[in-house]
C-alpha cells in the first residue's frame, strides 16, 4: 500500500509541474556538456517503478551548476523500513562547447551517488559515497545524432552497510537521435559500474519531447542479465527564465 501511495504522490507531482509551466537530461544515467545560462534554475521530477527523484539545479555562476538530488526508494534495500530516501549534492563544470551548443566537454562530481550506478542492496547517503565523472558530447549528421560518453570513478565508505570501503569505475554512453519524431529525440544508453562498488551493465531507452523550457521523457530500463531492473519511468524538466545575470539584463534591455 505504501508503495502505491508513493507512486501516486510522485505522479501527481509530475502532473502539477506539467500543468503549471514552459534541454537535455532527466532520469537518464548520462548527461551532456550543456550548462544552463547564469541565473537559470532547473526543476526535475521523475516517477518510476522502483524509485522517484526530485532535482533542484542552479546555474549560480557562468559555466557552473549546483545540483541537489533526492531519490525516494519505495523499498529500503536494508529491509529495515518500507521506504528510504537518499540525497546527492554535486557540481557540474562546462569546459568547452561548440557554437551551436551541441558538442563539448565537461566534468561533474560530488557526494551521494545517482541510483543507476548502485547495485541492488546498496545504500548510500551524502558524505558516505563520492564520485566524479567526465563528459564528452559529440555531434553527427548536422546535429541529428548526439552521443555522450561519461567515464568516472566512485568510492563508497560504507559499502552495503558494512563500514567497508569500495571503489568502482563508472561508465555510461548515451545516444539521442533527432528528426524521426517532431520536437523529440529517441534516446538509448548503456551504463554500469565495475570494481568492488559493482553495478550490473544496464540499458535504458525511451522518447524525450523537448521545447524551450520543458522536457518530458518516458523510458524503460533493466540490466542485461535481468538481475535488476528499474522498469518504466516518466520524468519532466522545467528551466526557468534567467533570474539574474547577463541573459536577464539582455532580455530587459530588449
């Protein structure tokens, strides 16, 4: 019953976001090089079969984003309670991108790990787990195909709630194909973690509808060996207009 209530609650949150507002991530394990202009804030909510998430992202200064992420698991992997909420805090830095903002390089890192890189039964909290990932985004066929590569590393100081330290190499590759469905991208990715902090090789695929301020995505995800599966998810993202900075000043002068 608690799982059903949690699912309905997060789905209602998504619907509220959809009905109340107006480039390119979501519930995907990967990310691209793009960073919002200074003064833009981003809200993200997802609802899935295993967990739901909420993000608050602030482009506080140019080329940087500060991310707060909260993940609510419907069942506690430790079986000590019926639900479990974890948090992550991390910084993202854009290093370079092309003039069209479709390819480039970046890096992000912080504490508390995104759930796609956790094995079943793993539990992390802020300051127990740390991670860093590089981002390389490439553009092909006149920006019809965007391809992201994210190598990274993680360390968990309380591996499987045992006080043992475990290291892992995280990997993710995501491709987005445009031009097939109007205003949308067909997205597929492969991701996982090798090493002591292991997570099975998994896939995720879905459709992502995009507008200037809104992105909505529906996906399905599972491990290739069927050992673990997130299942179906729906997610929605909203980017605010610039609240301060050069972009806001330019809009005011126009």
